[in-house]
C-alpha cells in the first residue's frame, strides 16, 4: 500500500537582514505647520507670488537685521587673478586642451551647435569622468550627450542618446560598484503641451542600455522629471521625482527601483493635503546621511496673517530610514529669508548645511546663502556672502554646489558678477560663517556650474563658454587654492569592466522604454512589510513520491536562512541552509 506523507515546512531566519519597519512611528506633519492653516486658508482670490511675478504694493516682511551676524570678508594675499581664455576651433566632439605649464583645462565643442552642461558630474570607478551635455540650436532640436573622459578630461568616447519619438533630458548620473551607469531625467513631447515623464535608464559598463523606466505624470500634473538620483546603503536606486502641478497637488516624490529595474515603491512628500498653503514645491538635491534622507529645494509659502501673498522660500525635508516623512521646513518662514536651496551636505553627524541664493530676484540684492538645520529639523541659523564682500561692483552672487575642503573650510561652485542677470561661473573658499578666504571668477563662462570632488582631493567643475556664435563645454580642475592643477601623467586603464573597446556613437532608447503605472506601485510601508517575510510554496502536497519541490521568494533581502521539514508527527526529517538570493 502506498504511503502518503504530509510535511510541515518551517523556514528559520536566524539573523534576518533588511529593512524592518518601525511599529510605533506616527508622523503628524500638520502639527509642524507654523500657524493655523484653517483660519488662514487661501481664498478664491488671486495668489500673489514674491519675489518673481508681482508688482503688488502689499507690505512684505521686513529684513530682520538682528537675525544674523554679518562678518566682513577676509582675503587671501595670494588670491588668483583671472586669465584670458583661448580661441577654440569648431569640430564634432573635438577636445582642445588649454594648458599653461600643463594645467588642467578642457574645451569640448560640437560643430555649428551650442553645447551646455546638463546633469551633475560624477567620477567613474576608473578615475575618469562622466559628463552630461545638451547640444541645441533651438528648443525643438535638443540632443542629449554623454561624454566619458580620462583623468585629464580628454574624451575617451562620446555618445548621443536618442529616442525617435521623444526629446530627452538628463539631470543626474550615478554609478554602482559594478561599473553600471544610471542616468535620470525626463522624456518630453515637443508639441504645444510640452508634457514630460520622469525617466531612469541603466547602461552597462560598455555604455549599452540595459533597461529604461518611465513614470507617467499624475492626473493633476502637466510635466514630470527626475532631478536627482542616488544608490542608497541598501543598494537600491532612490529617485527624486518632480511632478509639476502649479501648486495644485503633490509635486515632490521619492521613487525606488532595484538595480535590475524593478519598480519598488513611490511616495509623495510635503503633501498638498498636509501643507495646503505651500505652493510650487520643487526638490533639487537628495542625500542619504546616517540612516536618513534629506531633500533641498524651494517652495512658495505665505507670511503669517496674509495667506494670499506667498514668498519664495528655501525648502528642506527630512525622511527616516523607513522613508516616512520626519519634518518639512520652509526655511525661516517667520523671517524674511526668501530664496532657493540648491544643495545640501552634512557638516557633522547631526547638522546639515544647505547652499543657495537669497533674494532670488536677479536684481542687485541677490546673494549666496548658507542655511543650517539639524537632522531633527531644528533651524539653527544662516549666513550669507554679501556682494560687497567680493567687490564694490558685484551685483549678484549665489552658490550652486558645496564640497568640504577640510575641517573648517568649504569650496562653493558659484556664479557672481557685475550684472543683475547673467554672470560668470566662479568659486569661493568659505567657512560656515561665510568668511570669504579666496575667490576666483572664470571670465566668459555662463550657466549654473556642477562640481565633483575627485580621488586626489581636487575639484572638477563644468560650465559653458561663449566663443563666436556658439557655446562650448568648459571643464577645469582646481585645488583648494583655486589654482589649476597639473595634468596627471600616470598611465591608467579605463573601462576595465567592459570586455571590448567602447566606441563613440548613438545610443538609441526607442525600443528600450517601459512605462510603469504609478497606480501599480506600493508605498514604502507596503513594500518593506512584504519583504520582511519569505513566502514558501511546496508541491505536490501531500507528497506521494520521493520528490518535493519548494519555491520561495525574497531571500535576497535576508541572510542566515535555514529550511526545516517536519513530518505529520512533528519530527524533523530534513534541514538545509538557504543562501541569500537563492
């Protein structure tokens, strides 16, 4: 007579690995609003925006001179003086290094096209650089480029990134430990609506597309894009997504993907339902720091007692390791600090420093702003670089990027000059009190600069420069004294993780695109709860022969897993170790 056996299966997590959700966290963002938003609700009348688009005579908040200490600038005796730049020949992807005693300056041009930096610089695993740029003659003829350079900025290869049906924009890059490159931005329909969708693309170490993921705009949005992207400590891609709604709905999102392109979750922050008086929210920069995430950007926010007059405010958002919102801060909303936070860096375990611009009117009063906030969301002050600290004729200065030089000094990639509008790119050496120790201007340059700190504790900055009728891409590498560094004569092997030589050419994303419905994505809470468990399926059940098939999921999120089988009487009949990812 044939025996039928019934087995009980037990999967033991000896030491579970992964993100476990906090059970007692109950965010109450409405409680952090600075005044009662119900009694100060915005009416149906016009909303007046400051400082950009209103000539309204309504009294604005005064400038509280007692709210900060202005420290006069300190100039280094050996401060650099500006030098002229060479004439550049046109040529497709031609690199013409300008060297004075073998100094590091590079110009990249496209024939009969403007070329402008696009996306943040990153240093590759092989000490080369990845540089994004856009070439254009007009808005309907924009082409996206990715350049890979060697350690001295010389182009190894360039690729035009193309989609036959859409325009492309790339605003951020990141790279994983296996040499794969991730580019984030948006795809755009060049018609009367100019609708765009957030886009993330993975390229293998040879520069070939592996996957492309687009998130459609929300029903209330008319344009979406990814403005920053990081690979976090759990080896997931976290994208800072902007959905433009004109302030009518949620606009700042984080979306998570694994490195294979699987969409994990999406969540809005600084939600319209929690902050109904906050308008036009934008996140510019995302960082991970000590089990938390922090966003810098800006919003429009009213002054107490006058909800229909909203002011441009730097905006900071704190998020915990479970991706739950900890706090939202329109920076110094009870003071007159209106402006934009372009970037944010940690200066110690518990204090963050934002950099940007105050009085962002492109008038004669706009100046650089450092903002200080704790990881718990407490505002602890701000300082600024006054225009007269740089020179008596300076009209505007602002900070685009920040990097640490040493324990007390920082370098800021900036823009400053004598015009109320467009000015050259430059750099500051400052401390947290905005003492100015050194500065340098780069004549004939334009655009908001990007900066990366390199392996040798120097800094590469990109901008563009007008030569003749067209803009060229300008890369330069400097040290902490703001002096150009010598070329590196060491021989390096580049792109060693690719088995063949990489050629310049066109990368076509037309057949790569997969559009993921936002409605199908869970929240972080739902996703991390789902991976806490390992679903097990066994068949046939009951067992009638000598074979039993067992399937399980989510083992990639756990470690030290053991599978145990028991018969119908509770006796253990089998035990086996299950490996992570098996």
